């Protein structure tokens, strides 16, 4: 029989006899989501207008300028599109079962599951950042995916999870992960 409960507003936990499943939903705000969607549409339109204008000969910017501009545009098109999809349909899934921790960032059923042997997980802890740093502000913004709050070492690599959690929720999740993995 599964025991289901929540940690904070965005974390759902389901415990069975042989496994623990944790789902972390992204923060959702209808106003911010609408602004993000409008931003994405306008950014897409701007890039298409730039391309079309160049192809139709409305301006004669050097090819290098157009290529650099398009690289910049494509990068932010991808980031904004990913953020929009993540906020609308994404979540993080953690499954602890059979001495393994499975982690997946999922958007509409898509995503790659990473598998970690619990015996190689070392030193899970909260990510510490300067509250006033530019990096902290950017990683916690609604417009950017990321901002993981928990990390552990796995075979020399730092693995991060728990995107944009409140500190109290991150602490409770860390405590749960430590108790379930016995690390």
C-alpha cells in the first residue's frame, strides 16, 4: 500500500514498501506564464522578420553580422521555448529503489533517466549561493530553467536537482533523500 504526502507546495512523495517516488513540479504563475508566452511569440516574430527581411533584400547587413545575430537569437529562442514548455508540462522525477536513485527531468513524457548507484552517492547537501549575486537572481527567475537547490557528488561529478525550490522545501527534500538513501 502506498503512502502519499506532500512536502511544501510543489513536492509530492509516494512511499511503497520497496521504493520512494518523488515528483517536483515547477512553480506556476498564470501572469508570468502569459508574459513568458507573449515574450516567446514576439521573440520568434522578431527573428523571422530579421530572416525574411534579409532574404528579401530590405537591408544589406553584412553576412557575419546576420550570422552572429541569428546565433544570439537561436540561443534565446531555445532557452525561452524550453522554459515555456518546462513551466507548462514539466516536472522532476526521483525514484529510489533497489539501491539506486533514478532522476529524470520530464516534459510530456520525454526526458532521459539518469541512474545512480546509492553506494557511490556522496555528501548530498544544499547548494549555497550568495543571496545578492547576479547568478542567484538569474537562476531563480521565472524566465530561466534551472536554479537547482540540492546536489550530491557521484563518481567525481556534481549532480544537481530540485529546481527553484524554496529553502524550507529543499531542506525537507534533502532530509528525505538522505533518509531514503542512508547516505
